[in-house]
C-alpha cells in the first residue's frame, strides 16, 4: 500500500507558476504510473497529467498542455507537476494518485488505486 502526500499549492495571481509535489510517505512510487487530477467546487474530478513508472511516457489534458509539465524523481520517491501561466480556471484541489500498471495511459480517475489528500491551488486576478 502506498500513502501519498501532496504539497506546493497556494494562492497566486494569473500568469504565475507553482510546482506541486507528490511524495510517498509509505511505499515506493517507482513501479507505478502516477497521475495528477483536480477537482473544482461543484465539478467532477478531472484528469490533468500522468507519467509512467520510468518517466518515458507522459500525458496531459488538453486544457493544460503546453503549460504544465509532469516529471518524477524515483530516487526521491516524488512526482512533480510544474504549472506555468496559471489561469483562473486552474483553481481546484489537486490530487495525485497511483495506478499499479507501470505505463497506464487511460485517464479515468476511478481506475487509480491510492490517492493523496490534495493540495489547494487558487488563482486570482
């Protein structure tokens, strides 16, 4: 079993950057696909980005492509989400989650096994 802890969220203005981290407080991330998801108030949880266990394969939602970058450091047991050019619509609670497949490319959050508690990102004018 893996326990995940997200960090790095905060309140920023439009156009700013943030880097979120997803660390495993128990277990190892190195054999899992890791995904980032977000959920805004009144909306369903949506896929943001994912990265395969080796880091060779990444995927992004169209809404963040070109602005967000997912990466991982397996030696540090951590996955990152670098967010740039933040927009008001990026405001949400951001979660990381793992899938046991090393290179899982589907985006359905119900397929992911373990989740962190989330970190809030708020973008203001």
